[in-house]
């Protein structure tokens, strides 16, 4: 249930210019979507959210978003400062985002 709610939250927020990502679950799903879109390898071996977020954002510096949804998710991620350690649901959400076939549909 929680993974699906976080997934839906990111999708809905990607369609609204004033939205922000709240928390590690939404962050992980968003990182997964953009990692896949940018052609990055799937990697959920991180031990802290801040390092994971920083490394993916650094890798996305050369990424050119293909649509408005990707631009919005990238903007939201750039404003986020995640904290703590990723738990199993965080890793599950990252994998869900990475494997998502149509990430902009609920």
C-alpha cells in the first residue's frame, strides 16, 4: 500500500509546478524514474539517503529531460535534502521507479 501511495504522489506532483517531494519514499521513486530515463545503472546499495540523492543528482547534471514531467521531478529532487538510511520500502520504491514502463500514468 505505501509504495503505491508514494508512486501516485510523485506522478500527481509531476504535473504541478508548485509541488515538492516529501520524504524518502517519494524521493526513491523519483530517483528510480530519472535514473532509468538518463540511462544510469540501477543501484540501491546506498547506506544513506543523502549520499544516494547526491550521487544520482550529480549523474543527472548532463541529463536533458524529455518532457515536462521529467523536468518537474528533476526540479523537485533538486530542492530536497533527504535524511536517514534507506529501508526496504525505499529500495522497493526505487526499483519500482526504475522499472516503471509508463511513469506518468496512475
